[in-house]
């Protein structure tokens, strides 16, 4: 099977079969990263540009390693400010990059829809590495890969996503993906962090951590961005932690074999207590490992690879 | 110019006329309406057979942005006037958010001078309520009126300070100057890029809740009631605003309101592709709002349809959605989109002409909107059957930012006449 699309812009556009194809391909790539010589010649002569308009350590490094393990030439461009501030438009940047004939452009941007705009302008494959509060498809794919690897399936899994859903692209991509794969999704957070009409995405909404994680197979905790306190979406980190910190106290409400996930970077003691982050339920570092495999799979499939 | 127009379907809401008749025009004025009129003995009179076409009083667009002075790369009074003629408009009112802002006599006079040089359409400057539309100090309303301004608005920005708005309403009312309010509570809307709802949630774009409009409409209605002055609400986009205005009218508050064609034609779902040409303030709302707008038009709560023609150059638009300028052009598509309401039975043709000509002229207290003998011969000749496509190349506005690009529309102004002079003509070209 081949992936018949030019770009990966979001999970919303992917079919269940396409998600399975990507996850299966990623599973087959996981072994490469465990070898003594962690490199295969698959993408030799291909060029991957990582165009990051927003700070990122994990995702950018993960894409870079993924490209390098497949022998692609990877180039990182970090634009510290948005295109508007910088003076060159995204359109011009894109056209310049296009003129250098890369094969794949990976883009992260603080503005929702920026990858879609880019995809319409250039002939190269675009991978969305996170656009505003819209989508972060590779994160959702690596999350689904991790759940499937640990639980054997995604169907009927009870997944709780907890935190600032309104500003989270991770939440949106995971909701799209998990719903397509037959999981049940509950989102939780203070009402100020729940975006309008999100029930229409097919999720349960609740405002208590205990209710959300009850009998859960998977708990995804989202990072709380401290600067958002100024927008009055929560009164203080102290109060947020008292209501929504996943800890030894509340984790027994979930299933005994619950998986605790976090897209990182974590705020220890705010949304997740250190003993949980480092404890037996946590698969946070498996997520990071699987992230490389998922990104290898996407680079491979988008450049015409067959699964 | 002298004309005898024969056999047209004449629609004049000001005289409750919808009938097959002739019109006699002499020296740029309407002389007579009636059946089987004979040519007068005036020299140079031309006959025009218009069987099958509609003749209406020239359309009046009470809400446009002509961008001059200051943003001539987006539009000029010349190009905006050309677009107006092609859209069937003979009179247009232009908002003051130019650079400099039209908050002083010299800017008003500049606009009128440019419009006189262009001489295609009657241009009526709307002056700012507050200096630089900053919402603090009142502009010199009397002086602006003397210079030719016909109304006041800080359009694009709301007057957030209720005390300033109160004083503006009182002062303007004493001068018989209409105040047009852009209703938006910026504390609720700030940073938003589209309507807040399911679409914004899925798209991850910051939302502007409908209540940002409703709250300010409610405030302005209360202020108008208390000060016993008149107020006109610009670009109504929400079900809440329609309800509030309807209630206010029932209670006798002197309120009038307009909406724009996109608010009864599109919803926030039309932004699913991050189409920057569909980005507009106030934003396109949900389908219940669209239904309420249509009902408001039908039952008369909404008096007028105005384009809110807001040209932006490609460079303002071809950026990330959140950074893209807001607004869309509308002069050349308003009539056809309005005719969509007639086709779906929401308005009669006469009601549509009322909302696009007679009523806006009355609200702004300007000439036009009528075919009464003695009125200037401002006419729009409409072919209800004409199918056409909104085409980039054919748009006369300097900017092409419309979400209707490529759309097939039905109904078009095929000739526009101002004071008996043809300003646009598809019939004889």
C-alpha cells in the first residue's frame, strides 16, 4: 500500500486505513533505532527541511533524527519570530525553499492554517509539525502508536485528555484520531479551557479530574502554559494543581493498567506529580521514542515508499 | 441628458410602484412616469426600449470603504466609483477609516473634491465620531456637516466608552446627523479571527463570540433610548442583535439597522479551508444567525442591505489567516446576492430595492432612492435573468478580495444612470 496524498496537514483529513498504514509502517521502523548502526539508505538523496517558526526541542529533533536515520539530508531553519515581524512573508520563504528543490518541508507555526497555506503554494510535501491551536498530527500518531503498542488496540479504549483543551493542538489531533479508531474520548479541564461546542467532535466533557479518569485506560495530561494565567483562564497555578494535578491520590480511580501520557514538556507538580511522571504507569518516554518512528514512517510514505 | 424609457418594469418602493411603465427624463431629472408616454419636444432625446428589464431607483450603498486618502493601493475614489457603477450603485457613503481619518473638514473636502473629479457616483463622506476614531474626543460634527459629511461613525472600531457614545448621540442628534455604530465589545473580541463556535474550535482559530456584538447593540439601544436620539446599527451579524433591535423597534426606540450580503449568504463553515478572502469583521456566524438575519430582513427589523465593501490588496491578504486583513469587497456582488433573497422568497423584489435604495437614502437623509417626478434621474436597470461568474479579471475594484470569486450568480445591473448620464452600460456594449 502507498499513502496517496501529498501532505500531512491534520488527522481530520486522514482515513482510518491511512492511519493504520502509518502506524504499521512506524512499527516496522522502530527496530532501526535500536541497531548498532542506526541508519538505512532508504531516503538517500532526499532533502527534508524543518521550518520552525515556533520554539521546539522535541519535535524538531525528532524530525531531524528521523530524516537522518533514513539517510535524508535534513536542514533546520528556526525563525525566531513570525513571518510578519520578520519582514519576509511565509509565501516568499516558501517560494525560496521550493526553488532549492527539497522533497519534504516540515513546518511548525504559531498561526493555525499556515501549513495549509504552504501546501497550496509549493509542490513539495508538507508535514504539519503543529499549527497554532489547530493540529499536531505527528503527535497524535505517535500517541496512538504508543497506546496500540501497550494495549494491543485502540478500539473501545477509554481515553481522558486533561488540561487546556482550548489552546491544544495535541488534543484536537488526538480527538480526531482516537475517534476514527473507535476509542472513547473524555476531555476535562476548567470550563475556561474547554473550547466552544467541542462536544460536536464526539467527546464527553467534564470539569473534574476524578470524573474524567474514572475507569480510564489512558490519561493524557496536557501542559499548562503559565503565561495564560494573564488571560484569566485560571486563577493561579496553585489552584490549578489542586484541582487537576494527576497524582498518587487520584490515579487509583483509573484502570489498574492505565497508561499515563504527556506530550511534553511537563510542568512537574502542576499538571502531573513527579511520582506519576516517573512512575510505572508513565509511558512518556515511550512516546518520545515512538515519535522518531512515526516521523520516519511519514517521511518514507510521503516520498513514495510502499508499506 | 433626456431619455424616454419604454416598457420597463418600474419598481419604486417610495411610491409603491411595481408596474410596466415608461419614464420620461429631462435635464437629468425624472419628469413623468406613466403608460404610453410620448416623447417630449426636448432636443437630443433618446428612446430606450427596456422590455423584460427592471428599472429601479439608483441603488444606495450606505457602507463602503473607498480607502482614499492613505490606502490608494487598495482602492481609490475613482476605482471604487467604477466598481459602484458596475454594481448598480448611484450613491455610496464612505467610512472615515482612511489615513488620515476623516475627522476634520479638510479630509471631507478632499473626498468630495476627488469624487467630483471622478463624477461617476454620488459620494457621501461619513465622518468620524471621535478624533482619529480613538474613542476619546468628539470630532467637530457641525463643521464636518458644513463641509459635506452626512453621518458619523467610527466604523472599524467601536466607541468603547459609554459616556463618549452618550455625548456623541446627544450632540449629533441636535445637528440631525445620523450616528452609525460599529457594535463590538473589544474586551470580548480582541485577538479573535473568526466566529466562536464549532468551526473555530476545530480550526484552532481564536474566536469572536456573537455576544461581543450583542452587548454593544444592547448598550447603544439603551443609550439611544435614554438620550432620545436616533441610532443606526452597522453590519448586523447575529441572531442576538436582530432580537434586540426588533424589541427596541417595538418599544419605539429610533433605531435602524443594516446587514451585509455575506451575513445572509455565508457561515463560519466557509472558513474551513482557511480562505483569507472570507475573513471579515464582524465574522460570518453560524447557520442560526444566518436564519435570524433573513428573518430580520423579512420582517423589517433590518432596514437596509449595505455591502461593507472593504478592499484589501493581495499583500494584505496573502499571509497566515490570523495576520490577514479583515474585510471583503462587495459593491459588484451585493445586488446579485440580494436577488438571492428574492429567488428564495424571503423578500419581494420591491422590498429588496427598498433595502438597497429607498431606505438607506432615508436613513442617511440624502437625495435618491425614489423615482418621484423631480428627483434626479438616478436609475439602476437590472436584468434579473442574467447569469454571470464572479471573475477576477472583470472586477473593477482595485482589490479582488471576495469569497465569491468563481461563483455563478444570477441577476445583474446592466445599466446605471446618474442624473440622466449613463455611468455603466452592458446593454449597448
